[in-house]
C-alpha cells in the first residue's frame, strides 16, 4: 500500500484537538477511501505515486482528514461496520436517526467535506487534472 495522504499532526490541526491514539490506522483507512473515490482520476505523480502539484497533495491531505473526522463523528472506526447513528455527538457536531449508509459509485461513503476538498482541487473520478 502506498503512503497515507496525511499525518497525525495534520489530523490534529484539522480536528483542533489532539489526534486519537489510533490516528495512523484511521488515516491509513481514510487514505484508502480517498484512493477508492479517485480510482480513475488522473493527475501527475512522481515515481512513488505522490502528487507533483502541492495543491493536489494538500487536497488529498484535507480530504483524508475530513474522512477521518467524518468517521469519528459517525462512530465508524474506518471499517464501515457502523451502519446507523443513534444520537452521536462529537464537539459541536450532533447526528441522530440515520437508518442506512449510502456509498457513491466508488463503493465508498465519502465525507461531504472530503468530497468538497477533492472537487475544489479539480479532482473527481474519471477526470484528468489540468496543471
């Protein structure tokens, strides 16, 4: 597997709190979700598969942090096994009454903020990033 898109330090900054003790595992799983969501996106990378454009690298890091934030808020540990919300609260975010999960065409339930971070950078499945 390739290197995760963000670090525990970036996650801590994103969350505004210390990163969870299992941050590396959560980041790794969230990075896999981002990879799945962008499976057919095309953007320039180096020999290690890392994006050449710093804006793309930042968007991938932001999307990964947003995915972890979403999983923490929904009570999911990154496995996708948590299927419903029942009055979940984390900081100022409160969710309740969700009865099912919906995944996008990639088969991944992508966090709305993660999706927005990717789209702002011009990244979406099947799209060629113009740099």
